[in-house]
C-alpha cells in the first residue's frame, strides 16, 4: 500500500472517529450574561438555533496530517448533500485526482486511481474497523462544526470556562427512533462542548472514554467565514490521543459555497479491482 493510500485511509477514519487552536482570532469579549440564570436548556436551544443549516455545501480544502511526528499535506474538494452524501476528492499534486470517497448513511465507497482499486462496504464495517460507534450524523457534524442531531440533548450541565460557555454530559444516548435494528443501545461516554459567548457557535468538542482518560478526541473550530449570513468555520483542528499514538489533522477550507447546485459523481471503472479491506489486519 503506497504512502498516499495509507495516509488517505487514516485520514478518512480519524476525521470521522467518534472517540488547541484558538476558536476565534483576536481577543474575546467577556461573557455578559450570568450562566446560572440561563442554564443548559437555554444554551442547547441557542446551540441549535445557530447551527449551520443548508441543503448543499462545497469547499476546497488543504489538510495537514501528523502522526508520530511525520507530516503529510494534500488538498482536495468536499461536497455535502445534507444528511445524504459526503463526497471527497483528494488531489495531491497538479490538480490530478488520486482518491475519491463517497459516504452515505448506509455505505462507504472509495476509488483509488493510483492503483486502480475500489472499495464498497456498508457503514457497519467502519464500526468494526474502529471498534467504535460511528454514524453519518457524527461525520457530517465534525466537518461543519455542528452538534450531533441524532442524540438526546436533555442531559447537559452548563458552566463557564475561559470566557466561553461549556456544556458537559456523561452517557449521551442516541435517540431511540434513530437506532437501527442491527445496533446495540448507543451512547457517547463523555462529551463536552464549548460555545462562543457572542455567537453561540461551537468552538471546541471533546469526546473521551469513561474508563480510559488517555483515549480522547478533540475538535477545535476557528476563523469563521460569513457565507450568505451564516457563520462557517474555515479552520478545523482534530486531535486524537490513544495509549500509544497522538494524531493531529488540520483542515483549512476555502471557496466555501452553500446551496449551489452540485453533482456527486462516483463511477467505478470496469477495469478496477475490488479490495475487501481498507488496511491490512495486524498479524
């Protein structure tokens, strides 16, 4: 497997794993309202009110991926049909596509044009690969700086930390109506969400294991762009920590567009060979 192929596989898996940088440039203003009078219910309502809502999203991106102090950078394009499709094209050099992804609520597909291979599996494969619960809703939320929409929001506790609002919860459960027959009862062990005190946009999200403090995922959002009156983070910083690895993925969006007519082409050439695994199993 080539370096780019390995990088591409890890990039996809780790960006969407359901396990910093300042969230906004410049100095922050002091929090103006007493948080105790507003509480978690008020903050969750404001969070939902200020989330990014759209039909279609597109952007160019540059990504720097660092693992074991080794960095790799590539660029590409991302397109999202809200709640339906995440389409990613990786173009490492000269604008020539190397790899294409398409993620739907039910499936994951990719084409590797470097070695003429393709991969098609249902979403459950990713959960088996990661030994974690992951769904399309989480992947989409991480890429645009939204909260998870399929999980309950009535168990948060509110506080103030470093001039930001903070919502924290333990054992946040997936709403029963969204749990598929093949899934067990799903929950997020520990989650914290930080909100900008001025615009109630998510500036940071932390997920971690209840039993293992060393295993955690931190997403930080900054440099918000105003696109059609909607604030969208253009800098995304993902940090993954496990017992034996520290991984960082930094994404920079440019040329962000909302609700433009988009296509999501994904045709597998007949000459391509299907592969059964995204990465080799450990021996």
